[in-house]
């Protein structure tokens, strides 16, 4: 398959958006930018089209997709029940990096929901994404546009690396703004529950609707039950090399990682360190990558996946990462790191 590259880094190309919409309406696949990561879109109400996403990504069929909409009124077309708290959250955070889960209407096929009776919905805060959704029929199922399990794509080049030749079109909107996937909140339960942390954190949600709890499985090993939201069950965001997170007091973490790096070098390996701008000069040996500054949390989320992909390209044999328990985005960043590391965490 010849994948069309549509350059929209400097603005919307109406002709290409119309062509992308035609592809989606015909059951094809289009990758597109959002404010979080790049998504791989298909008609969410077309069972065969949604199934193509799983095949292109190599994604397990019980891992649900998120339906992207461009108008609030469209939510009522696919959600059987929309509680008042969900309306309040939508008014506060849509368009934006918030996904909410609702009981689904029959028009949403189970190929889109991973076999569940619930549907995950969000309205992205990105002009190209919203234009594409409208052109494609209003309901676009879109997980991250990467090979399943790999670090999510934050540039069109990442998408092409994984899916070039497998999908119909890639819309290039440049680098994304946030860099980690949307917050997912289950609104189908009595007390709203965070199933995946993101830019919209628990404190922000509580500021709008009051009580919001976090799923206790967020930072534990993968559960055996079918996942209710993307990223809950399977190893995600993972580099090719084995990865270990080292957490604890800063001096102890640096000392431990330097020791582990030297051990890997002595074995003839090529170790890498994921550090912050504040600590990168403290590491000796191997490849040291700064993922951003702790004083500017968004820089960490924005660069995390790109750094993991870079380390894949450099063929490192082991990755040792600092923990990033930053105030606002720390839960989201650590959720992704722990998944990437296969829950391998060393406390020092």
C-alpha cells in the first residue's frame, strides 16, 4: 500500500482533509495529530473499518478504542447514558485531553469497544483532528498510531516508521503539544474512576465534580480481566531494550544508576540513562538522555516517547530511568514509564 503523506504543519489543507474524509468513509485508515499523540483513525461505526486498526497495529482485539467526536451533541448519538457530571467535565475540558467512558448505544460495534458494552469518547483539542472527524463522518475510532506495544508517536515520522505502507494516509501536523495520551475517566460507575492518568489530573477533575477515585491497578502488574480502557492490560509504550526505573532520594538514585551502567558496560553492553535536565551531568558512561526539566513538567511528557524511540534507534541494551514524581503530570508520566519498563522498579 502506498501511504499518502499530507503536510499540514503550516495550516489545514482543505483538499487533503476532504480526501482523508473520503478514505475514512470508505473504510480506510488515516493517521492524524492530536494535542496528545498521533492517532490512527477509522470509522468508529463501521465494524470492518475498526477491525483494520487492530490488524495494522497488531493490537489485541480486546483492547478498546477511543471514539473521537467534534461536537458535544454527537456524544448522545453513541452514549446510552450521559450523567450530569460528565456534562460538567466536558464543559470544563472539551476539546481537550480527557476521555470519558459511558454505556454504549447499539450503533457502536463491539469491534470498536473491545467487546465491551461501554464506549470511550473524547473531543481532541487540535484543528486538523477536528476537521478530519467532521470530514470522516463525525465518529472516528483512534488509538495511538504506532505498532502495538511500542512508544506512542509524537511526530508523523514516528507514525511512518511503524505504519508506513500499512495505512492509507498520514496527516503531518508537526510535533504534538502534550506527548502522553488523554486522561481516561470511567463515568459508567457510581463514583467516577480514573483508568488512565494524563494531563487532566485528579485534582483538576475533583475541582469540577468533587469525588473522583483512581483505579488501584494503575501502577500494579497487568490484570487478567478484559481492559476497560486502552493501556490497562498490556505492556505499552515499550522500548526494545530491557528497562529499569530507579526511584528514591536523588543522590541514591544517581549512585545506583551509575553503578548499574558500569556493570552493563563491563558485560560489553550499551546502557542508556533517562535523566532530567537537572541531573544529566551527574551520570558517567553509556548514553545519557535528558527527557526534560522537572521545573517544566510538560517538557518531560512531550519528549518521553521520542527519547524511547531514539534509544531504540541507537540499539542500547539496557535503559535505566529516573522516576519522575512531579506535582501535576507525575502520575501520568510514571504510569507510562512503569508500563514501558514492564513494572520493573528498583527502590533505593
